[in-house]
C-alpha cells in the first residue's frame, strides 16, 4: 500500500486530469469553482500535501518555447496555413540564437491547451499562430491573461484583443492594394473574405479598401462575400459573385489562397484577368508568383515577425514590460491587376 496519496489519486477519484488537479489546488481561475471544491475536498480526505520540492522544480524555467499553430483546412495534409511556414522558419532560427528549444504543436492539443504547457513546465511561454473564428478564440486568450501565462500572438493589434500581439498593419495593406487598383482606373470593387469581428485582420483589410474608395469618390464595394482562407472557398465565393450578375472590374481578396481560388473560378468561366477583372491577394505566399497570371499581393514581413515574436516572449518571461508592435505592409505588384508587369 502506498505511504501517501498523489495528485494522480485525486485525479482518479475526481474524474479529472492530473493537470486539472494541479490547477485546482492552486485555485486557478481556469478551473470552475465546482471542480476546485471537489478536488480540494478529496485532497483533504486523503491528507494530500503538496511536494514543495517538486513544486519548486516545476517553477524553474525549461528554456523551451511552445509554438502552437491553429489547425487550418488545407488542400494538403499539413493543416498549416502556408503563410505561417516562412514565419515558422524565422521563429525556429530566433529560438536557436537565443538558446531556447522550440516545441511545436497544434492549439487543440487538449481542452486546456491554453494552460497545459506552462503549467506542466513543458515551456516557459507560448507563441500563438492563427485562431480560426476570433469570437470563439478570445475567451481562451482571456483565460491565458487571467492565469498570467507568458504568451504572444501574431494577429490584430488593438485594445479589444487580449494579450500581447505582433501584427501587420492590415488597414494600410488594404489601402495599398486599393489605391493601386484605383490608379489603374478600376471603379467597381468586390471584396472576398470575412469582414466582421470573427476575422479582425480581414476586417481591417476591408476597412482600408473602403477608406480609399471613399476618398476616390467611388462609394462602397459593390459586394462583400465571406470566405475562409482556402482556394475552394475563394472559388465558391467567386461563383456566387458571378451568379449575382454584379458587374465588377476588381476583386480584392483577404488572402492569397482565396485569390488563387478566385483566379481559377474566373478562368473556368472564361473571364480574362486582368483585362476584364483585376485580382489582388494578401500574404505573398510562395505560390503567389507562380499562378497564372502572377498575383499582385501584400507582403507581410514574416522574417521580422518571427524574430519579434520570440524576442518579445523572452523579454516577457524575464519580467520586462513589452508593447505590441505593428509592422508595415508592402505592396507587391504582379500581372493579375494589370499596370506594371511583375514576376
């Protein structure tokens, strides 16, 4: 018979995980009050005592950073948005230069992915890439803040989004592509991609576009069609646009993957790009320069982004005060919108 109870014994009796027991015994707000009361009552019944030496050991730094990717729908088996692949390389190199190991996983590792890593000493802090539906996602970010977990994320930078963010100036990016299209004489615009609080980065790109259209006296976009970041979603959104008989001469897309689907749909319908309809994307993924015609898009500095995410997180772990950072967008002109011929 064992000399003393363990947290695993409590977990078995309470019907929860061992990590939930650890959090409940610390009165973590990530565990609801009913479960905390249940776990603590069982601990008292078993005369359970926290191992102070083990607790101290868990509080030591692991010199490991956890990079948690959102599992995106993709046309291959990677389930990783290709935009994040170049950022992944930059993050890996920055961690190595700083003397940190990098642990890479998907964010839905468990129901408690937002707490597991730092709680179990797997990592000293977390970098988050991607989020899906932001309205659903922000609750997990708020829990991270309440738990005082060290984390940074790539995403929208504003006071309404929890946590420290490093992001691109998406409003500026929307302005850049639209201003270029207007300079080429385009007048009838559609936007393909979400444009609400569920996708704040897309929304900023849309708002930047609307600002330029207003300044040019062109009014609002003729149509906005929701689409997630996949080629298929862009393809189906374009078919919906064409079936509506809305006459447009420019389609601004919230991402390159969406734009690639748009190009395929227009090609299938015999519509010439850019002669009849100009198309622009956003992200400058590697494939953007190889589609036909090569895609005009917006470059986000993924190399610098990866370096800043790692540097900011390490400084946060050390107790320094860190500020969010907004990186400038850069227009990459190619042949999908006419004008200057690019690669």
